[in-house]
């Protein structure tokens, strides 16, 4: 929970056995946002987990990409239909960021302004690009990144689940390396914690649980205007090779 809102409209599902993480940041009327985000992560997590449980051994990245798109499409239709048929849910929707780790490949899908980052060898890189009005203005050269960071229109997204009967999921593939640390987060974190501070925490050498708690505490310490949700997942580090030491004994 942040320090301002009375309810939490974020939702997270992690299925470590199948390499799945799904995070959603809901929006809409009273309680509707949390309904949308919960529908998204529950439907996507369960459907994709079931499919991967049966197909993971043979699935190629293109197959997983298609499965992600189908699951997101099904979730989008469920949210859209609920919003259309229940007055209390009218106008609800949710952003989404999700990852699937299979062998040496990480697939990332996102809709809206929830983000995915990679921390590798001391460098933090944002892997997703926001579907937002501000990002479009930055891309067109109308405003600078610095102006966008201080804008009051940071939460105006141009794409979300449940708003229309179809939605486009941006999907990318990343080759992972041992020790890579991946962060999924809602804008409750990134609106209040600069990338440099995120990088400093992810590089401090403490356990991931401590890093997650530190990120949430920093966002709340900086105002906590929104709820803060995040997932950290790390690729196992390669085992150190045992060196062979030869001793020459001389008389």
C-alpha cells in the first residue's frame, strides 16, 4: 500500500515452477481497478501456467509468445465484458507487464506503463517502453524526458486491458545471462524512485527480499502517492570453476 490511496488496485501472480511473473495496475471507478487487475493476473497466470506445464519441454519462444498473446487476449475480453455488463465496473481497465523465463530466453510482454527492467553487471536498463501520452510526446520531440518526469499527466496511458474488445501486447525476447536481475513494477515505484536509486538498491548485494522491501519503503518515503508493486527475479549465477593448483616440491 502507498500512503494516499485507501485501496490497492495492483495485483501480482508469480508461478516460479513455470517461470511466470505477471503484474497488473488497475484503474477505474470505486474498487473496479482492483477487479480488473485481479482478473488479468489470475486468468493469465492460470491459463499460461497450465499450457506451459504441458508444453514447456517442447515449446519454442515463438510458441510461448503466441500463448502469451492468446492468454492476454482472453483476459482482455473478460475484463471488457465485465465492464460492459456491470455498471459498477464501467470504465475499468488495467496495465500489465509479464515475463516467462524458459531456459536461456526471457519473454517480456507489456501493455500500458507498468515496466520491466534488467540489472546486469552494475547497469540498470529499462526494457519496456511506456504506452502513455507522455512517452508519445517525448518520441515526437514535443517534450524532453526531464519535462515528462515532472508532468502532471504521467498516468495517462494510451493502451490498457479491458478498455476495448482487443488489445495489442508488445512482446520481446531477451537472452539471459547468469546473475541477471529482472524487475517488474507498477508506476507507483517508477513515478517516485529515480532509476539511479533503483540501481543502487539492486546493486547493494543484499537478498532480493530485502531489496524489494527497500524499494517499496523508498517509494513510500518519497510520498507514496500510489500503491507500489514489484517482482524481482534473478537468473542463477554460474557456479565457480575450481582451479587446479599444482605445487612443485623441490628438495
